[in-house]
């Protein structure tokens, strides 16, 4: 019989109370983090990886094994989006008074911020810390002032290149290997009373590239499809149906922003997917266009259609990797060319 509780979790970071059921893998990374914060001297570590690679879920999942008290601040969700908003949240997380003049240069605010007394142990997690550079570049550039003063351990999560100057060491989350992804899917489907074939596992891995979030999304779609049809075994047909369902309902998928792309903007987006290109100059060469025109259209793909994003380093990339891989393999499919 099917279990009514879903075998996959797709609602964002996995809560600590559900980590035992849904958080899988990263055993070595867990060990390195726990070991890194086991000393008496405050450590500054960075947990790095691609978006939706499981950074927040891992931090929440191993929370009971990390030093306490633990203060968790998501730097990508600062409101109001200002220096004052960030410093208010930082002070609240640390349990200290908010700075009286938060609009001064961040280095000065960090230097004067009231902090827990020396000798106190704890952990400050600055989740998505790289997002501070978008809020105000100096908030991140000057954060070493805070790190030098704070008696707590500090864990920064986010982009490896951006966070490297502020961490003593990095722990990198990489996508699951094909074997790890297959083991994860087998275990989760088995928990729901389903068997899964090798062809289905190949499809899931090909389009997820081992990304935990995409594996969860594809797995949930396949499970729901099996519930609807009464299937007890998932083969290639069921996996392809799950893939089409997931991509169709992506915010930027065929039924979303992607459907509105026409002409050169669609050509540019498809070129980015097919050739893994992020350089406007190279895209222009492939399509026989002027680079300056490509830059303008990329700007519209970023701002208006939101299927492309521009990183802090000025690199353009497709916002949803699953859609990119689907386009690469299925460009001739009616679902994409409609």
C-alpha cells in the first residue's frame, strides 16, 4: 500500500524536525563542519555550493551537533533591504542592542556594535552571506571587522568565490554522484511502496545533474503520478512524464515566463541552454548578432522575463538548471516550441 506521507520534500529548506526523514547524504561535509566548530578558538567557516544545493537544509539538519546558542540570519531575506534593516536583524540574532547610527559606513558600525561578552561560546550563521554584496557591497567587504571582534564561531553559506576572503576554510557541497542519487531515489521510492527501474534513474540523474532540490522535485512528481495511475513500478515512461510535469510548472518553464519568449530573445536563451554560454560576445558570434544588442536583450531576459540572472561577477546564467537541461535535450519538443 502507498504511504500518504510524501517521500520527498519540495517546500524549501528541510526543517530540523524533518531532517531525519528527508535530509540525505553529505556525511563527510557534516563531519567537517562539526569538527571545524569543536575547538575553543572561534572558527570562521564557509559552506559553499550552487543555489538549491542543500546548504540551508544541511545547516538546519546538523544544528543540534553545532555549538549553541545558535543565531541564524538569512542575508537574502533582509527587510527592509537596507543597511539599517541588516544591522537590526544582526543585533536581534546576537541578542544585543541595535546600533544607534546604522547608516554610517558598515566598518564603523561593525566596530561599535555591542557584542556578547568574550568567553561566551555560540555560533552565528550568516546564510546566503554573498547576498550582502547585492544589498550593499560594503556590508560584506567590511564584515571582517565583525568577524575579528565576535567571540562566536561563524558559518557563512553561499558562493565560494565571494566568501573565500572571509573564511579560514571552506566546505563545498557538490551535486550527488550518479550512484548516490540512485541510492537516494531508491530509498525514498521504497519508503512509498514503489520500485524504480534503471532507465528511470538515468533520466532523473540526467536532468537533475545530481542537484538535491531537482531530485526532490522530480521524485515528488513521479510519486504523485504513481498515486494517480496506481503504478507500482516507475520506468522510463513514468520518469519522462514526471519530467514534463515538473518543467511545465516551473515558474520560468513552458507555461511561465518561457512561453512569452519570441524571436531573438528566445534564440539567445536557447543558445545559452544548448551551448552553456554566459558571454554576450560568444553568444553574439554564434547567432551572428552585434554584442551590444545581445547585452540589451540579456538585460530584458533578466529584468522582464526573469529566466536569466546576472551574478555579482557579471556572468549571465540560466536561472533554473532543470529547465536549461530540458531545453538542451528536448528543443524539438512541441512543449517548448509552442
